[in-house]
C-alpha cells in the first residue's frame, strides 16, 4: 500500500469510528462549490480531519469563499460532528 492509499484508509477508518463519513462528504461538496477544483489534502491532525485547501483565488476572494463555506457548513452540520472536520486555507505563492 502506498502513502496515499494508507492515508485514505486512515481517514476512512477515522470517519467510520466517529460517524462522520456523511459530514466529510458534505464538506467535500462545499469545497467544490466554493473553491472549485482546488487541490485538497486530507489528513488526520489532533484527532480531527484536516482539509487543507490550496486557494487559487486572490486573498480577498479566498477569504470571502471561506466565510461563505463556513456559513453553509454551520447551517448544514450539527455540532459535535462539524468540530471533527476542519478547513485550512493554504495561500498560493
């Protein structure tokens, strides 16, 4: 098994153990809606799923999209499930 398959399996197992597979799918759909086809790296960090998104937009647009994403995320996914999945924007240099 290569590194990407191992990471995928770890994330999948984590989601099943924490019953957050559906919220993760929702998060991924919102990422596509607000950030298009941006590169996303998924990993487990500090007991949470971390979605690192490479922002392709300029800073202001990326922050607007992030704000819109968060509004939708909070309205769609209840706590504590949403506390197990975090989004981090990574600036494009």
